C-alpha cells in the first residue's frame, strides 16, 4: 500500500469569484514508503499547492488525499494529527522561529503532540543532531544564529515530531552554496538513517538530480511526469518546453551524444559526467595507438 495516494485531486483558489484559478486539476499519484521524491515545475505550476494539500494545510476542492490508505479529511477535527505524520518545512522556515532558545523552538512540536518531558528532551537532542546542530547551540537564542543554522533549527523542529513523511518546500532558498550543500547533506543523511519518505520541492535541477529516486513534474496544474530521476531528465526537450531545464552536466552529455560521441544517457552528476569523459578520452587514446 502506498504511504500517500491522491485521487482526482483538485484545488481552486477564489472559487465562485471573478478571480477563480485552478491550481491543481484532477491529479492521481502514489508515493511509496521510503521514497525520496523530487518535485519540480515552473512558478505557478501547482507544486506548492499540491504539497500543502498532502498534510492538510489546504483542503481539496475535490478529490482525496489518502495517508496509509485513509482519507485525511474523513475526520476534519483530527487534521492536526495528520500534520504530525506529514511534516512540512516551508520556504524561509526561519521566519517561523519565535522561542527564546533553540531547544525550546525544536521542542514546540513534540510538546503539542502531548509527549512527556523526557521524551521531548530526547527528540530535541536527536533532531538537532540529524540537522547538524551542535549541542552548545541549544541554549542560544535562534536569532543569534547564522542563516543556515536558523534553517536547520526550523527543520529540526519538524524532524522532532518524527513524521512518516517529510515535505520540504525550497528549503535551500537564499542560502549560499556552502550552506545549501550542508543542508542537503543533512537531509540526505536523515532520509538514509530514518528510511522515511521525503518530498523535496526545488528549482535546482542539480539538487534534484543528485538525491531524488523519482521526480514529479507539475505543469499547468497537472502531473506531467512521475518517473525515475534519470528517465525524467532524459526528456530534456519536453522539460524545456515547460520552462524547465535539465542539470547542466546532463545537457552537456546530451549535446555530445547529438554530435555522435559515445557517452551514456541519463548522466545526472558531475562525477558521472567526469567518468564518461575519462572513458571517452581513453577510447580516443586507444584509437590513436
């Protein structure tokens, strides 16, 4: 059974007004337990609206979101429990920090779950470690931290609730390259160790190519693709028609293929590209010999 399944899911903003706009239009998809899903799409494609419906922040205009096979809106009064199981990290999550210390901010979610003091403490320490936060930071004010550290505090606050599904909506936005790499590494380590389900919404094709098992492509309020990562980026021309692009290294390899060079399809990372170029150079050296 998929951990999340959506059936004929739609969401319309401003329903019944002159400003009515369909953001998600009758989509079906399923996500298996433990998958790492990349979510991409041009601005206004519906991707953020979709992920906000997955944890009950938005109620569908029509259709269903099933979590462990159960409609999350079957009992609307219990929708908060769904948000403990499907954790959401928003773009610029550090804007949501408000407690006096880092530890208290991370503890906010577990306390609202009704957990005991010792359990909350253990979860705070564990989540902080997963997010790459040093113990000495726990007693500091979150507002004294760097931008990357604040971002990790906000993510730790969601991780501390131990959700079955973790959704991250542009978590690296605004970070410098080093801060982005550190944060992505922590997310990857978290997924590898917890073996839970992660959805990452990102405009960075390189990031998605590097870490996602499958990629969900949203276009004009509908699912355009939902395939393994290499298969999605092999359809570079279609992505470009949607206003998206493939990772730069993938595009370089595709152009070499078009010029007749025998390089592999589906190259997604610089490391893979380097190996292909080394093999190519080795063949050319052999031909010269």
